[in-house]
């Protein structure tokens, strides 16, 4: 009886129940930032599964892809899709190494400002350390079990591609649990991290193509 | 006598036409006025494909999304694997709208090529002006100004296998469909003959 009443409530007031987001005050922002920074500093490796949802307003269903993420300090990232296709990108030093179902290619990031920015964005969002970035206007929100930072780009060129960028953090350990990129059209990409393991051993060989 | 006449006419027609597409085909009487491309015709389906593109030796991957919004209206969107949009096309009958394209790719010649490729890919109904036949295929020619399209249906299952876009003399590009079910193409390739552009599409079920 109680359960069905709760379900009914959830159905009627989903927004109020799920998203009681309130802005953080200055002290909370400072505490939140220092927690994320401490977590990031103490993190030498991250292994995680992820599910990505691409939302396009004209589709009946979001496009769901999933895979694995590997991070090794200070800035190596491997982003690997395993379902429904095999595709991986390794960000390593000034190189972006791509393996598209067996077809391998590489891009020299050093020569491209845009790729450098993209690489920084990916590394910093995995680590959660985007707050020093002067390219974004940042707002901070909280709910009972998570913190959220919303980034809006100042640069008009970037704003043509990304209207805003949201990182959701676990309130207890300061790790990133969700990334959402919203386009000017309102379409978005949402990535949810699961089974996150910190500081386990991670061979350099993982980051080779 | 009648057979001889037809044979003679066929030889005369085919030999005066330098186009490779109709070589070895026999002219047949028209049995239909229009053909149907069934592969992007269902409004209830999200058509999502993993795409691999090779252009002048450079390689790109991404996701191609096609949706039929209503009769004669299709959206064609290309994104990276990470989900960011590369281009967004809208086809409403013969009207084309470029909703979005990333700055680096916003070149007239590229947009026109892609626009033309995907227009042929999604076009559902085409008027037939000529019909040919081979041992394995029925071939329907649809005229379209400077360029014509030749639709190859296999004779056994009447399944659309190939569309060739050609000028009066030369093949420009061709689309090949590999399908198990009649309504969904599991794999599609688009091969250009006059420029170095090859697109490979593999179907991803999306429901």
C-alpha cells in the first residue's frame, strides 16, 4: 500500500522529488571544490564502465552506446565503446589514437588548438577539475545525494557547439558520476559512469593502439 | 520477326549509349510507372548506422541517423561517436535545408556532394522512364535533370540491391544495399567514381 502510494507520488511529481536542486552558497562551493581537488590529487588511476545516451528530439529512442573508461595520471585517457560497436580513442601526450573496429588512425593534437582544448576538457571532466578554467561561467547546485557544476562557455565559437556542460559528482567521495553536454538546439549527450575503481593498477600497454 | 526487331532495337540503343550501367542489359517494356526504395520509409523506425568515411586518403568515423518525419520529409544527422553533431540536413520533397554543419566542413562542394548522396539514399518514390532486364535483375531508370538514377532490383525477391547515379555518359556514384530483411538495410556502401569518397554504413538497432 505504502509502496504503491510512493510510486504514484513519483509519477505525479517526478520533478520535485528527483531534482530538488538548490544553488550552493559560497562556503559550500569552497568545500565542494576542495573535496574534488583532494579526490583528484589522490587519484592515480580510474577504471569505469559507462553508458552513453544520445538524445535527438526527432528520434523515438535515445541512441545507447556503452563501454569502458581508463584514466592514468597525469593525463592519459582511453575511451572505449564496446557495444554495439568497437571504437576506442586514446588521448596520450599530444596524440589522439583512434581504433575504429580495427581501422587505426592518429591525430596530432599538438598542431590543433581545438583538439588541445577538447583533450583538456575530457581529462578535466574525468578528473572533475574544470573549475580553474577561465573559458566557462560556472554555477554550482546540490541535491541530497549529489553535487552538480554547470559550465557555460564564454567563447562564441565554442558556444556554437556546446550551450552548456554539466558534471554531476557523488556527494560523498567527489568523483564524477555523470557528464552531460547540451547543444544549442537542446539535443544532448549524457554519459553515466558505473563500477568506478580508483587507484588499481593500470598497465601503460592499455594506452597503446 | 518481332523478336528480331526488338533485338535490333536493343542493340542499336545500347551501342549508341556509352554508359557502362546499361551494358549487357536488355530493354524491357515498362511494367511500372514508379519504384519504391523501402529502406528509409518507415516513420516508426530510428535508422541509426555506424559510419566509416574515407575521403582522399583521410579516414573519419561517426554515427549516421536518418528519420522519416512524415511523407516526403527526412532528417539526416551525422554525429561523432561522442555524440557531437557534425551535420544536420533536412529534406522536404525537393527542398533542402542545412540546419547545421561544423565550420571546418562548411564548404559548398562538400555540402553539395553529401546533400546529393543522402538525397538519393532516402528518396522513397521515383518515377520510372525506362526499364531494362538482365538474367538476375530488373533495372529501372529514373530521370532527374543532369543526372539519372538506375535502380537494380534482384529478380528473385524483387529486392532493391543497388542505385547508380549517372550522367548521360558516366557513372558518378553508386549505393549498394545489403539486407536480410526487406525493410532494413544491414549494410550500405556509397562509392564515388569521380572523387575519392567512400562511405560505409552498418546498421545499429535502436529501440
